[in-house]
């Protein structure tokens, strides 16, 4: 019972406070139940701790030096005056376990993903698109402080502002002290007693936003454009997330995309293909006159250089490729049939003359109106 505190810690009577602290840590490392699980070690630890408690406190140390009653080890018996192993844990971890500190109220806002439909026209030249979305924006009433104007958070009295409380559990190794987030302040270390009435203490509110997004030319379908910091603002004025705008390119009536080239199928009549003609093609650069040379064959490709899609981050443009289809009439009047027979006769095409005559029908009108709808059907098969 009368072991000398200085001897227990292995320091001289005139040891400094630092010496005593160092000696205690050294002993605690040796005697910690994780290192030394024996009964003796636990007993010794209690003694060393008691010695330290006394010698580390200038007043108690003075009393002890004077031979006054610090009670020796008497207090340990049944009183449950347990020492706090977390102090030792702190020593082992360099204090990180406890020095974690309060959890900041600020949190980064979420990213937002919005799909935007753009036309092929937008992709050919590049464009701008308006994007509407609901998002969290900073509360203007409290400027993200979460408190009613003129008030501020107060230090949490439960955890003394540390954001953590000790949780003591009994284990085989003795008492274990763990740190748990303070349930009163949710680990923030402070409490908002007067939350902002506008944002209910979140520092942000939901609002509809509209922003204009630049759509570069040449984008592929499904491309996501990242706009940094245009996502949700974080809680309590935390950093904003990003806005991702995903491009959905709408189908076009005439053109089908192939990289930076545009493909369209055009249909010309049998006679136009044979004699040659000029057609008017609506392009993204306006109407273009396209020459169909005499004797054009089905499946021929006519290229319009540089009227395709502008490359991404470049001025170069792809081409338009026209896939020519020649329409053979399916229904002919008697008069038309006779004309074609005369034509065949003139070309010495003997098989035609013997072919049975078709029922007299009005010719099918393959006007310009239906051309693109036919084209669309065929583009699907490309
Ligand atoms: Zn507010
Ligand atoms: Zn607290």
C-alpha cells in the first residue's frame, strides 16, 4: 500500500511535469491490457495511474510530498473509481481517436443529371439549350448559416463542443471507452437553437433554376456535359455538386448520322434517273440544288462535300451522302403502258411486247410530299 509514487513511475522527486507524463505513458504502454493481459499488469496499471493522477496535479503532488493524505490506493477497492483507458488509447493512436473533432455541418451538394433533347441541327453547328431543373440553392435569409439572422449556434453542453461522447463498455480486457457521436448535436459540437425559418436550419432551399448550356457541335448521342458547381448547393453553404447535362439527339426526318457525315436516301423517278434532273434538297445550310446526272443507277451515292456535321472543337465539317433510289412505277394507265412499249420497241427490247397488259390503273402519284416519308422508312433499314 505504501509504494512510493515516484518509484512507481520511475522518476526522481524533482521530476518535471513533462518527465512524469512521459514516465506514465511509458508505463501505460507496457501495462496496457492489449499488450499485457495479466492480472498483475492490471493491478500495476491501477497503481501507476493513481500515482500519475496525484503527481500530475500540482496541488495533489504538493500534498503528497508533504506526506498528506492522498489516500494511497485505498480508493480503488470498491468505489469503482476506474481510470479512463481512453487516455491510454489516445497515447497509442497519437490522440487521433479523440482529436477527430466535431463533424462539420457543411456537406457537399449532390450532383444532378438532366437529359436534354437537342435536334440534329443543334449538333451540326453547335447550339445552346435551356435546362430547367429543381435544385437546392443557398438560403438567402440566413446565407447558409442555418440560423435566424442575428443568432448563431451555441456550443453543445452535452459534449462540450467536441461532437463526441464517451461510451464505456465492459469487455474481457476490462473497461473499454469508445467515442460515439453526440446525439444532442449530432456530432456537430454546436446546437442551432434558432433555426432559420426560411430553410428550417439547412442553409438551403429547393428552387427551380434555368440555365443556358452551350451544346458544342459534333457531340455524340448520350454525351454528358459537366457543369462544375451547378448542381445542388451543399447543406450549410457546403460546396455545390455538379450538373451533368446528357444530350439526347432527336431523330431527323431526312438525315441519318454517321459520325460527322449525314446520310439521306433520295428517290428519283425512273425517267428522271434516265434523263437526268435537278432536285432541291433541304439541308442544314438551306436548300441545295443537287444534279442527278443522266443514267444515274439505283444505289449510286452523291456526295455534297462539307455540308455535314461540324466536328467537335473544330471547324471541319463532314459530308452529306445521298443514296439514290430509282422508283419503278407500279401502276400504269393503258396510255402509259403503250408509251413504254413504244419505248421498248425503239430500243429493240423484244420481251416487253409480249408481256401481258396490266389492268388499266391511274398512275401512282409519287409527288415530293411523300418523298421524305419514304426516305424515312428506308433510312430505318440502313
Ligand atoms: Zn436559411
Ligand atoms: Zn453535442
